[in-house]
C-alpha cells in the first residue's frame, strides 16, 4: 500500500513540475511578444517623430520663405500706394490749374472780343485817318494817335496772352493725361500685388496650420537652434574678450617700453648735461688759470719795463719830459698780450663746447626733449595704434552703406532680435542674434569691409552653423556663418568684397542657400539690417 502511495506521489510531483514548466514557457513567450511590440512601437514613434520633424522643417522653411515674400509684397504695395498718392495729388493740382487757366482764358477772350467788336463798329463809322483828322487841335491829334498806338499794342499783348494760355492748357492737359495713365498702371500694379499678397497669406495659413499641429516639435527645434546660437555667441564673446585682453596687454607693454625709453632718455640727457657742465667747469678753470698766468706774465713784463725805464731816466735826466709819453706808450703794449690771450682762450672754450651740448641746453631752456628723442617718440607713435584707431571710425561711418555679404539674391527670412516666427503664431517666439537670408545656392560670401580674419570655426565645432568666419574691423566684428567652404585663414588680412567662402544650403530646404550674418561692437550685438545697404 505504501508502495502504491509513493508511486502516486511521484507521478503527482512529476505532473506538477510539468505544469509549472509550461506556465514558465508561456510567461517567457508573452514577455518576448511584449518586447517585440515595444520595439515596433519605438520604431513607429521614431518614424512618426522623424516625419513630424521633416514636416515641421518643411513648414517652417515654407513659412520663413512666405514671410519674406509677404514682406517684399507689402513693401511693393506701400511703394505703389505712395506713387499713387503722388500721382493723384499731381492730377488734382493739374485739374485745379487747368480749371483756373480755362477761366482766365475765357475772360481774356471775352474781353478781347468785346473790345474788337467796338473797334469794328468804330471802323464802320470812319477810318483811323478820319478819327485823327477829326481832332480839334494838334494836341488832340497827338492824344488820338497815342490812343490808337496803345490800343494796337494792347491788342497784340492780349492775343499773345491768349496764345500762351492756350499753349499752357495744352501742356497741362497732356501732362494730366500722362499722370492719369501712370496712375492707372500703378493701380493695376497695386491690385496685382494685393492679389499676390492674398495668395501668399493663404499659403502662410497652410504652413501655420501644419506648425500648429506639431507645435511641440516646433518648439523643440527652435529651442535647439537657439541653444546653438547662444553657444556660438559665447564662443565669439570669449574670443572678443581674449582679443581685448591681448590688446590691453599689448598697449600696457607699449606703454611700459615707452616709459622705460623715456626714463633712459632722461637719464642719458641728465648724464650728458652733467658731463657737459663738468667739462665746461674744467675748461673755465683752465681758462682762468691761463688768464691768471698771462696776467702774471704781463705784470712781470710791465714791472721789468718800468724798472728799465727808471734806469734809463736815472742815466739821462734831459729825457725827463719824455718819460710820461714812454709810460703811456708802454702801458697799452703791456696790456695787449693779456687781452689777446684772454680772447684766444675764450674762443677756444666756445669751440670746445660740443654741438650736442648746445642742443641739449637749448632744449632744456625751451622745456623740450632733444630732437633725437622727439623723432624716435613720433616714430614709435606712428607705428603704434594710430592706424588701428582709424579702422573703427571708418567702419562706424559706413552704417547703412555696407554692401551685403552676398551679391545677388538676398532675402531676409529671419530678422534680428526676439520676435514671433509669424504674426499668426504670436505665442511661438524666435531669437536671432543676427539675420538669416536666403541666397543662391553656392553663392560667395564676401567681406563687407576691410579687416583681419580673427577666427575660423569648422563644422565640427558648430554643426548647426557649418563653417564660420569671424572678421575683425577694429572695435567691430562681422560673423559669416553656414559656409560650406572657407577660403581664408586666421590672421589673414582681407579687403572689402573679398571672397571668404561659399554659402551652404538651408538645413530645412535644400532649394535655397542660407547665410547667417552678425555684426558686433565689442561685446554688443547689433542689428545687421541697420548696417547693410538693401
């Protein structure tokens, strides 16, 4: 019995184990199905997101293009309306002038006809000669003759005035017809532009509706682009700060060298002056000693002559009267050697003074540096920052007159600053630190002003902007982004209009080239549209 029970228990355990294994197999199979379904869902979601992103890119590109076209159409309509207003004002003025001239012409003709009729009636009654011979006296005849002459001149003037007025009216009517024709043409242009604008706005509605459906994807895309723009801005800002630090260091080094040079020049000048003063003192001392020796020799000679004179006087007394004369004659002779020697020593001393010492003393008296140091200082100044300081001023004077960075087609599709991507989507904002413009595919990007290439970024550093060229113009910076190729390098001097590279296509629509252009002053972003001539 126990044996049968053991067998039954073994069979039951085996069955339970088999059932548990089947259950585990079912669970494994279910988990595998769930994993495969999750993979399919992820794949479908990725495809849907990719499709949405592509749709958003196409719609956004279409919207940007349409917004640019709408802006052009609105400008065209505004221009045509201004032209129409001018033409209508001209037409109104011409009509008023024609009406006034017609009234004046009518009055002139009526007056002329009235007077001519009176003269015809007078002619029937008698001729001009009869009118003159009917005078009572000579004075009356003169008055009548003057009247006839004045009437003839008046008639000629009136006829000329009438003809001139007719010619004026003819010209004004012709001008009026031309103005009316121009107004009709302008009106047609306005209607065509308005129809075009209406169609463009309808296209915009389609793009806006598509973007509204995918607003989350659109916001993500804009956020990503703005993040890339800020990253580029930070890099350029750091580059400018580094350049400013280098410039400050360079200026400090120049000032230090200039100060050292000035101190060395001052020390040299003082040493030269001290040496010159010592030399002058030595020469003066030598001259004084020489003068003293000459004086002593002269005095000795004079004493000897006086002694000799006394001996002569003692030997021969009759010559007493001549003694004063001899003394007078001998005294100047005794003084001449000392005077001559003094003058000679003085001239030698003047000749011994160097020209450099005279220049130094002259400069010191005038409170100026010696000429050599002044020339060197001016030379160092000329080779310093004078040319660099002229560049920012020249660039600043070009505000509103700079050429576009790309020749040919240049339609701004993303304006500077923070603004809605469309008036129809006021809650979705875009931020642009420069301007984006559609251009021809493969167009050349050109430098807008003379400068120096400060930096070239390749696409690995800023993939959202492809290659970037940064050009320095003194205190100003211009940035050329989304370049497919670059033909310049850092440190290279460039001139206005020089090719920097070729423009890449729009990431959202390969049918158009797109350039991103920025203008900076030090660390401040400026609106490029204010600087280029559109």
